């Protein structure tokens, strides 16, 4: 059971400096001298591990046998890998999270022999272990939950080939020629005109912030929507004020990569596969019809927003004739806001503002927002920036007092919804908006998924409640491949499990169609009452299999057979 998506971000950020072993390293050094226990259906591998420690178990398989292996850790996170009998290269890697979804390992044995199952707790998990356990070590459990013989696996493959749903998908989905951002022959995307004709807000989701193929496909879709369908605003899941900084910088002679990084979260700003989008934004900024960049988050993302917000706020308030402590250097309210921006209150032992001081700052920010003359477009923007910043003050300080990420997630989700609807109904009224987000934010019907039930709220549902069918959500999913957050070390990659669930998954059916890239219309399927309108197993969020009525959650799937991991780009010179 997850506690929250936001806490997973903390874990991933901490992991960014983890001393993980190389992805291609041999296993002898870690486990070669161990007396290996045998992993079987009836004998799991259990015990305790301290940061930096590794344990291994042996698994004897015959060629063609198939196993699914799950793992849990009590606290922090751990890497779970399987090595083939020669023990030289891992054939599959997954990460186990104590506070988040953990994907299984599932594989068909390519040869008979002894496979090594290795579990490693990184050194950087120590901080989590010290706060979550009394001992500083984590209990673990690694177990097999399905084991198929070669003949049983062969029967399952035959069942998949005969499944009528695969035939239906082959006939009713739209094959895409390409996901390459520089492919400007949009003839294969023209079908989207009828799906998005009356849509004013389209969400482009992603199952993970490390899917490089997703980033490329989204960039090509964005170009089509901008050039061919009149969408001229791109709203990122990054800070509202921060992305305004990035947009201003993109309109100058600044290196586009540096300009975009001023506002965008690093998982996108530092990704090689996002660079074509950044170049497109910079080029469009110099045309008569730019693709305007903005953000929907209350948080302070990017490289400059934490340093520039307070001086810019002072200037706006003084220029507007709004006095008070926020215009005074060294005042209590200025000091508190500065502490939130520079992260000093998050430091261990820091003296936090009192609840009354926090409430006063929030009230002052909201009052200033009401005083700004919204007839002026710049003042109109700052009025929402102040409201969004007020929400972030509460979110930041409350989270330091109580690290439970669920409250933080819900508050952030509410403010992102408010910001996006403010753009759609006021600031960009009458214009068409593309929203780049994780699918967990863009989805509707949160009650239908595990992540949604945990929080009970999503931006996509809030926008649907306001705009109805004028909003549209595309979820991206893949059959196999890897993902990699570029804010992590190069060797921290997650394998996508092609057959992660005992049930036949949507992604398996799509792979059986032979499509490399395809669009699947869920909104139309729901209206027509086809099998896609019911409940089935798919992996569009976190690449974790889940049975759900996906047509009530998303309007379409964009299927990519093999996901390539996001790769780090070189920094601007």
C-alpha cells in the first residue's frame, strides 16, 4: 500500500546521489562467497539488511520456465536484480520502495541453471532507515508468487495469440508511423482532429518521469497540436512562477536549454529527449504565433525561481502601491518566505515559524492578491502567483512539521487544479492548452485506481468537473523497455516487465497486434460499449499492472512497444 507519490519523489531525489553498483556489474563480488539459500515457491528469502549490504539467493530454473518474483522492504528502498547462470550480467532490475509501488521481476529462463537473485540496500538509504526504524536496518522479503513450466508458458502464449481482443485491437486502433519529434509529416496524426475538435485542454500523461520515448512522442504531438489544431499554450507540471521565468528567458538570446531549466523540473530540463521540444519553444517564441510556456504547480522548480521570486514580488507590490511587511527587508513575513524559498526551514533543528506566523503570511499573500488591479495583465498574473505561493507556504511548512506526504500531495493537487482552471477560464480564456503531466495528475476517476484512492483527488477530475468533454486525457503505456530519471545516477534504471501480471495485460495484447506505436480510443470505446469500456489489466501508471475501468480514467492510450530510457543531455556551454 503506497503512502504517496510525493514521498516517492523524495526517495528518488535522495537516490540521485546513491552509490549504486553499476548496472552491468558482475555479481561475484557481492554474492560469490555467500552460502546461497534456495528460493522456491515455499521458501522465500527473508532477513534484515543495513545500508550498503547485499544478500543473494539461488533459483534453479530449466530453460523456458517462467517466474514472477516480488519483494518488499520495511523502510527506505532497495535494488532487486536477477543474474543469469554465468553471473556476468543482470537480465532484469527493479527497485523496491517501502513507501511506493514496487514492480515485480518476471522472466522466462533463457537457459537451464542457477540464477542469482540479488538484493542490495544503497548507502544513501541510511537517512530513511534511521528515521523509519529503530535499528537502522530494514526487514526484507523476496518471494516467488508464480512459477510456470515451459509447457504451461507455451500454452499461455498460444492463449494470447488466440485472444479475440488482440484481433479487435489490430482492426480498431490507429497505427502511428513515428514518434520522432522532427518527423513533421503529420498525415498519421490527422485522425486526432475528430477526437480533439471541441477540446480546449488536452493532458499528455506519462507513466514515469524517466520515459524517453514518451518525451519524444509527446513532443511530436505538441508540434501537431500547435501547428495544425490551434493549441498555443503548453502548461508543464512545474512551478507557475518558475515557468514564467523560463518563458521570458526563451524569448531572449539566452541558450534555450538554460532558459528552459530556469523554470522546469530537472527530470525534463536535463533530458536529451526533451531538447527538441525546448528548441521548438525557443523558435516559436520569435514568431507571430508562439507556443506560450507556463506552469501549473505551486512549487518553486527550476534553477532560478527560488532566488528571483522574492525580489520580483517586492517590486510588484511597491509598484502597485501595496505596502506591508512583505515590502520590507528583514521583516518577519519576508524572513519566513525567504526561509521557505531557500529551504532553511527543512534543515534539521531549524526553528520553524509559529502557526500564527504562518497563518499571517498566508493571509498577507492572499490579501495582496486581492488588491492587485486585475485589469492589468501583469498584475492579473501576479494575483494568481500570490495565491499559489500562499498555498505553497502552508504545504511546505506543514510538511516539515508532519512528513506524511499524503496531505502534501492533496494540497498540491488542489492548487495545480486551481491554477490550471484559472488559466483555462481567465488568463488564457478562449485559447487551447496542452498540459504535460504525470498520468496520476491527468487521470479522472481517482476512485478507480490504487493511487487515486490513496489521495481521492486529481487535476484531471477537477478539470473534467469544470469543463466536461472539453478536456481530454491521453495516457502513455509501453510493453517493454526501460525508464531512467536523469536526476538519478546513470546506472539507476527500471526495467519494464513485459508480463508483470498473471492476467493477460492490455500491453501484451497490443504487442500481439504487431504495432510499434498506436493510438487507442477509450472515449469512443466507452460510448460504444466495447470490451475496452469494461475493466481490464493495464500499466499506464508507474508501469504497474492494475485492473481498472480505464475508459473512465483516460480518454485514450498511446502505446509504445519499447520504451527507451531518458538520457542526460550535456549542460549548456
